[in-house]
């Protein structure tokens, strides 16, 4: 079997249609969707047996906030395999070689949205983030008018000021990705496969001519006929801007039955809601993996000075396999090879800790990391992790 870039998109479309259980209208949309993401910069790779494509994926290039730095991230999407290729190791080879591709591209971490978490854990990806989904009638958002004057503008796609505001906020909040033209096109333009969607776009809130709030939205119709607006992202510079965004959504009560927020776990909206939300649930989303531990040297993170030495197992990326000293000094991570091991860990558990989603203590208690005799309880602090982009 041979791993290489896919040059015939029709081959990828055929395998993707075989791999996923799709409705007729969805099958028709696969081809246009795959061509669209490739036109916007995603790269398709596959494993071949002779001239036959056995398995495939699409690689996205992102820059995301990771701890307090912006790092290069490889997004893995559309992992699929031909039915006749199941059990032959084509997907295993695909994922192993994807790590080499991402390392060559300079990606420091990789993120994917799993169809099966246990499957991807075998290859070193681990839980990265979750979000809360709130659904409620817009009429329950009763927020008093502010004394300050705000300008509210609905846009089919963000203007230059909105894009600048988003990217500045993305440098300081959660794990948001930097967005350029390709990312905004994918988030705002209507495509043929958005069959139930009536509109997509953004709403910007300005004060004194300066953008202070931004939401992305999609208006779509539920199967039973009710109109819903999904809000993601939900960004604001201060309390006043947050209130004005909520006031805008509350005024939709005559047109929209449900507002759906997909927001970080620590963003509290209940004080602004007159009754209990119709639905609130916590959703596990992306998984993360360190592509190259040494590339994380210099990562900025808010932590007291600490050092932990980990004997790392990584069967898919041998350049990560071995003993590593992870030392935080003055808010900067120093990564060096060697030392007396204090912990033993697979790359997945360590990646989740490095992301801030979990802690060493949690992983040790769960048996996902092994505390060795030299371990003295040192740890890295948790942070709220949240990635709004999808692939």
C-alpha cells in the first residue's frame, strides 16, 4: 500500500459516498462539498493499493490559540475508507502517515472531530474540548436597553473591521482559530448542500464607530417546520456589547422560534434568561494530538514554575517516543529530551494535559498516566478549552 496526495477528486468522492450513510440529497452534495473545501485550500491524501484508492482524509491548515500561544494546527476531516478495504490496515497507515505530513507542514498539534473516540484514541488523539448548547425562545432574552448608543448591522459576510475584531479576540480567548477569506467563506456563504438553511452571515455591534461584538449565525428550518437561529461564535469586548447582542437576538421573537447557542462551558447566560432554557446540554467535541512535542518548546501558558519528566509512548510518531522534560519557567514551556522519568504516559493523555482540557492528577487517577516513584504531584493548570471552527 502507498500513501500519497489525491489528484483525482472523483476517487475521493466515490470512497466518501461508500463510507458514510447518507440520504439521497446528501449523496448529491458530497462532490460539490469536497471540491469546495479543496478549492479553499484543504489537501486530500489517500492510501492506494496499486491504482485503487482504499482510504482518504482531508487536511486543513489552521492557526489556533493553544494555551496562550498561537500554534499551527492540522485539522483532520473526512476520514473514510472503501468497504472492501476494511480490516486491511489502510486507515491505520493513513493516520500514521498523516502525522508525517503534518510534521513536514510545520503543524504542532492536530485536531479532529471523531466518529468514535475509542478508535482515534488508539492513534494518539484525546479529548480536547466540549461546549454547552443552549436552546430557548428568543422572547426569553429580556435585556434592558443600554444608555450607551450602539450600532447593529447584519452582514452576509464580515467586513474588514469585523474580521479584524474576530482575529483580535481569537488571540485572547479559548482556542479560536485565526480566520482569513477561505475560513469566512466556509462559515457564511450558502451552498447547495445547506438545503434546510435560509440564511447565513454575521451581526456586528459597534460603539462610537468601533466594533465591540460579533456573532455568526445560520437560520434554518427544523424538520417539523420551526425556524431556528444557531449562534456561533458569540464574541463581545465587554458587558455592554454582550447585552446588545442578546437584545438583538431577543428581538427576533416574531420571526424565530428557537435560538441555539453553541458556547464555551464557562460562558454564563442564565442571568439574562427569564426562564429555564428549553434545552441545555454539554457536548464533547474535538480531540487533540501533539504532532511534535519538541515543536511546543516556547509555548506560552499561565502556570506557576513547574517541571515534570514524562516517559512518552507514541507508536505512530516515533519522534515523540522517549523521555521528555516539560518545564515551565516564567510562563514559557521548555521541552527537552532526557531526564529521570516521573510519569509514564501515552501521547494522547499527555496531549490532553498540554491543551489544558485535563490535568496530570486526573489522568493518573483514571489510570491513563502512571505515576512513577519520582513523581511528586506536580501538575499543569486546567483552562476552559473551546474551538468554534469545524472541519
